[in-house]
């Protein structure tokens, strides 16, 4: 059984825990996938081993289903691909809890959903084809009927198992993101019955007394007396030589 109350993404717990083989083996999806794997083995193994006979009028082996070789080839192809896909998806299901990226999990679930849906249809076609051809087969004296019946029966069983796998993949795809809970902070409601704390007293700053600035008086160099500058008296210079004795004309 799956754990309840744990955060999950696309049908698997969030990354961080180890792989639990017992829990993985007890999952319904794992059991159904193993059944699909076994049914695929039965179908293509029976067809390849006992699905062909040599008619009395020909030396070439023919398919037991009304001597339709394409029908046997189709059953073998569907069975082999289903066998390989079951192995791949089993490994991905085991590796899913170790994936820390939710987008990678989404890709795996979408691939599982698409392949399972298509292969449900493929097995349905296979069952209808083999059942119809077996009903048209006239001479069954040299045909191993048990093998033919097993091929038809397990083709029908495969429709059910792959349909269940499609349902599981669809459920994981729909609820993959909704199951992830992101913690959010909510402010607790105020308690109206709690005693109210008094407001703090008004802050009164201390008085500020500015400091008087007295600039430093520097003495003149080199003496230490006051630096007093006196302009020398004005002494007019002698007139220019060219203008000596010049007097302006009188009008």
C-alpha cells in the first residue's frame, strides 16, 4: 500500500529516500506490468515455436491461423515490442522515486501513457485478427490447438492488462502536479482576548549644545609678530623725455 500524507509527484514520492524493493513489488502498477510482460512472452513464444506447420501439399511452413503468415508476423511483432517495453518501463518505475526533476517524471509518465494506449489498441487488433482467422481455419488435424488457443486467449488478456496500465498512467498524469504541496507562510490570526501591551513612552532626545569653533591664528614667517602689510607711498616718476616741456595749446 502507498503511504498517505506524503508529498508525491507523478505517482512517486519526492526524491530523497532510498529504493524500497518490497514496496515497489507490491504496487498494483508493477504487478500488472509483470503480467503484461508474461502474456507477451506467451504470445510470441507460442507463435514462433508452434505457430507454423508444414501442409501436406507444400514443403514451406505456413501459419496455423488459416495459413496467414502476416497474422503470425503481426502477433510476434506486437509481443516482442510489448516484452521490451515492459522491461524498460519497469526500470523507469523503479528509478522514478530517485528523479528530483518533476519535468523528467512528466516525460516518463507521458511516454507510458502514450505507449500503453497504443498497445492496448494493437493487442485488440491482434486478438480480433487471430480469433477471426482461427474461426476460418478448416483443417485443424495437424495443428496444435492448445497453442493456438493460448495465443488467442493471452492476446485477449493483454488487452485488459495494457488497458489497466493506460488508466494508471492517466491517473498519474492528472494528479502528478496537484499532489505536490508547497509550504506557504500564513500569519497567525490575532488573539482578541490577549492583554494589550502599553505603547512605549515617547522618545525625548537629550539637549544638544553646539561647540564654538575658534580658528587657529597662524603667525607670519619667519617672525612671530603679526603679519601686517603696509603699502609703500606713491612717488610720481619723471615725465618721459619726449614729452618734456610739452604744454597743451590754448584756444
